[in-house]
C-alpha cells in the first residue's frame, strides 16, 4: 500500500467523520434550542428528522454528479454547502429557519457516500478494498463519538450557537 493511497483512505475517513460530527450537533444542542424557541417534543421530532427529508432523495443527483464531475469536486461542493448550512444554523431565528438549514445540510451531506465510494473505486486495488472500505465505514462511528465529546463541552461552556459554529468550522 502506497503512502498516497493511505492518505486518500485517511481523507475519506475524515470526510465521513466530519459528516457525522455535524449530524450530532443538533442532538447536543436540542434541549437548549427547544427552550429558546419553545419547541414542543413533537416539533423537536420534526426538527431531528428534517435532516433526512431530502438526504435519501439527494443521493441520486449526487451520484450522477459524481459520475460526471468526479469525487473530489463533488465532495468539495458537498462539504462547502453542509458546512455553510451548519454555520448558518448558529444564526437561526426560528424553528422554521433551523428546519430549512437542516434540510439543506442533509441534502448536501448526501454527497459523501457517492463521492467516497467513487474515490475508493478509483484508488483502492482489489487487494486493499477491505481496508479502504473499513476506513470509509469507520468514519461513521468515529464522527459521532468525536462530535459528542467536542460539542458537549463547547455547548456546556458556551451555548448551542457556538456549538454549531464549531461543528461548521470542523
């Protein structure tokens, strides 16, 4: 295995990890957001699920875009959009504004798996596919662990808005 491929596989691990850090930000901030905007438990359920409303639909166009423009470009665009949506969540002024930003974030995060899958196909020889796919998959477990640890501390020391700023900057 070359150093260049290890670098690519580690990059995919980080991409998926940070994808999941953004997903847990709302879990950490949820109680504070509910209190600030007086959102009922049912409303919070809608807010928590809003991420996936377009996620599964957006997978298809992101897959087509990956085939047309390549993994690097698609992942860069996806990261830029979801990071901006996460950062902008810190400026939310209402329940509706958070829902819209979470829907945008979910649609953008759908770019990760088509783009990463394409990168693995292009970079991993058959003899290294097990390791490469493990790097992709393990990011989905490391990200929530990292996000919960980091963002819990940030929100506890500051507030939920700063938590979204940190998540977006990561």
